[in-house]
C-alpha cells in the first residue's frame, strides 16, 4: 500500500492538509484514500482512511466538523459540540464553510474539483475551511468566511490563506454565465481570470482559484499571505478525484484545518 500523500501549505502554521487519492484501503472506483461517506464505499474503509489521514496531520480522524455542502454561501461558527463521526448525520443541513477559535476542532470540507480554501489568523487563533465551488464563490462565500473569522477576533491583514487542489483554467470550461457572475463579484476586476475557449465557440475557460485569490485581496487579505498551490484535479486523475472527469461514481478528497 502506498504511503499517504497529504499536501500542505508553507504559510499555514497550524495542523492542516489537502488529501489525495493515495495511501488508503478503499478499492475499485474508491481506491484508495476515499474520505467521503455516502458514496457507496464501505464505511469500515472510510473510517480507516480517516484514521490514517488524521494520523498524518496530527488529529483524531474519528470526530470532525463537517456538514452537507449545498454550493451556497453559508458559513457556520463551529464548536467542540458540533463534532461528529464521518458516518453520522451532518450537524448542519446547509454549510459550505466553517470557522472556529477552539483548539482540537477539525474543520473539514470535501472536494472533487471545487476549490478548497483553508485560512488561519495565527495572531488571533482563528481558522476557517471553505468550499469554493463557482456558485459559492460568486455568492461571496469568501466575504462571509472572512467576516465570520473577524467576528471571532481575526483581522484581514493577519489572515493567511491556502488555496488547494481544484479544477483550474486549463480544464474549467463554462458558459458565459460564469464569467458574468465573476465580473459582478469582483466589480469588473476579472478580465484576466477568464477567456474564450478557442476550441468551443460560446464557451469560456475560467480561473476559479484565481478568482478566490482576487476576492480575498479585495477583502483585505495581503497578496503575500495567499498560497495558491497551483494543482489541477482534472489534470491528475490518478492523484485526485475529479467530478468532471469521473462523474458521480468516485471518491472524495477532504481538506482539513485544526488549531
């Protein structure tokens, strides 16, 4: 069995990690480090995968904060009482982001192309995990996450952000509605973040991680405090699950941060 590969940011000083497919016990279309429950994989395998993933990062994978991701802009303040097992019902029926100032409360979001965003204010001791699909992004989940962190004592100038593996401009083809929504979000400061797809008239190629980065800077997060890892999930199907490449029959990456 291959060793677990966990991707980390050079800017975040607390425990954190972006998972890949390697190092787990799941088989077939879930091989091997599937961290998503409810996809058809054996729960025994998923729990063992979480145990291994948690051990590499340094937390107990048995209990985390996670919920049902609706591609909305809702960000919840999480506390120890909100932790639960991967095989238990979600604490919240709608949540695409979490913030906390409590230690040993792992915040988790799941991805398989959407952009994962992990943030930390090391001065205030506040963290966030945010699921930035394009719908969440243009609904300004970034602003909601930053404001939720500020409500717990964070300051935008102290926030450090890591933008993890997700679909990138090379593979993210959309209709015109996505560039239009990004223009509206960024107040017109988006022309370099998308362009026509020369091979598909009427379609565009969109830089979703770049959009997240641009919005964070607008919200006061310093450019030098943002680490965009530059990894495309669709380009590396042996290393990551990609919804666009594989459809719904696949596993899921998990992205976690914990004080």
